[in-house]
C-alpha cells in the first residue's frame, strides 16, 4: 500500500468519523431539547401543584375568618333583637341603652299594655 493510498484511507476514515460526530451532535441536541421540554413540563406541574395548595390553604383560611365574622355579626344582631324584645316586654329600657345612641326618653306611643283593652277603665 502506497503512502497516497494510506492517506486517502485515513482521509476517508476521518470523514466517516466527522459524519458520526455530526450525527451524535444532532442526537445530543435533540436529547437536550427533549430534556428541556420535560423540565418545563415538570416545573409547570410543580408550580401548578404549589399554587393549588396555596390557593386551597388561603381559601380555607378565608372561609374560617368569614365564618367567624358572620357568627359574630349574627350574635350581635340577635343580642340587639333580644334587648329590643326585652324593652318591648318592659324588662329593659331599650331606648336608653341602645348601642351607639345617646340616652333619650322613650318615645310616647299609643300602644296599650297587654291585658288592657280599649275602653276599659283600670283606675
């Protein structure tokens, strides 16, 4: 085998190695793209899971606070109605103790006490 044949064989071998290297590089780039896409998908799923968890936690907390606020407001309204009812029954002077109001005289009404019918004299 002559020196020229050996150099041509070596050149052919180098070209084949370059083709294989290009193919391997192409395969590696495709693998890197697939890995990046998989990473994006996993990251998106992880972020979505964390967001769902945080949203659920905050909604539960908001629900508890709302429930407590509604319960407190309901109890306050019930207490006011109870005091007003007691004043109508003569057990408390509602008009002098109503929350947020100045003490004033009870308004004069035409309401007759229970047991007294119009036209009867209880003198």
